[in-house]
């Protein structure tokens, strides 16, 4: 049985933590500064509360970082400042070069760093969510989830490889959703959306419906995907490829970001209107 700290039990993080609990481990979360929604999620999945990040770092042998891309360094630096010594999994959607920089900082501070990339939604069903791992101590992380439903796959000893896979996968899966949203908004403003649907459906009778559904359903997570698109753009640039497509995708998601706290999925017309009228922030 291992003492594990989760930073933080959001919708994805709590599902990862639940798989560790299901595999017989103690999972702790730090309640300081967290919302009532976070508390409810943590309590529902039997995570054990500690008051502060300091206490979480004291009691944990392994820490799992599952947070939005923009917060990745802040979380890592906070763990270092707390004097944590143990295994640290960064399972965030970040560029591989960024994962390597964080890993180097961790290693200098005697923390064993493992790179991770999550493919799929929250891990509540078997064979639907996969945690890809890379790094010398990847097996230590994989062993924490032996009873699932989260699936783990080790793809090498090199830090950055798991993040690279995540970036390449999301470049298509989430990048094309942003592209579809932009196409629909453009067709709407030019008055050819109905005709576009006819062309799409001539090739695939369900494609128009799929495009509409992808555009509306992504709104709840658009605030998070903006940063992920920036990370993908950085990944492409580091690989010597143009990064402009995913920078534009980041702006598409930024324009949708205010849907984060909506109680229900918005209508397609509302999403398209938002894309066409919401200006890029300064």
C-alpha cells in the first residue's frame, strides 16, 4: 500500500485517484484553497483530506500532478518548495521539451520524475482511458493502477516521450474539433452552412451531425484546451514544423472559454455566434 498525493482532484484527476484507491492505495488531497465542487468529488471517491500542500508532501510517497497546462510549473515548483522526496508523475498536457525541463528541475532536487500523457476522458470504464508513461521509474507508477479501470502503458525510459505522444494525438483529436468549429462559423457568416452540410453528407451521411456535436460538446472543456493547443504549437515548432494551425485552434477555444460553467450544452447557433462575435483578449 502506497501513500499517494493527487494535485488536484478535478474531473480527470479524481478519476485517476479513484483507480489508485481501487488498487488498494491511500490517496490524499490538499483542501486549502480548493472549491466545494472539488471537495465533493474527493469525498465521493474516498480520498483522504489533508489541510495543506505541505502536509500532502510530507505524507505522500508518490505525487500525481493532473492540472491544466498553464499550472504545471506552479504545481511542480510548489512541490519542490515543500521538500518532497519521492516519485512525481506529471500527467499534464504539455510539450515534451517542457516535460524535460521540469524533470531536470525535479531530479536536481532528488525527486524521481515520471512523464505521463493521458489519452481519453475521465477513467471510469475499462479500456477507455490510457495513461502512457515514460522515464526510468515508470514501472513504479504503472503498479499503482493494477486494478484499473485506468489502463497504463510504458513506452520507454526517455522523459518527454509520453508527452510527445499526447501532443501528437491531441493535435488531431482536439485540433480538428477546433477546425470544424471554425469552418461551421465561417460557413454560417457566409450563408452557406446548409449547402456545406449537403456536401459533407454526400460523402458521409452522419458527418454533419458529428461536426455539430463535436462543436457543441467541446465547449465545457474549451477553457482547458486553449492551453493544450499552445503546448502543441510549441511541440510542432520544436520539431521544425509550422505552429500556426494550433495557435489558431487555441484562439478558437479561448473564444469558447466562457461556456466553462454552463449548466447544459449550448445550442450550436449560440456557439457559432460566440465564435463570430467574441474578440480575442488583449
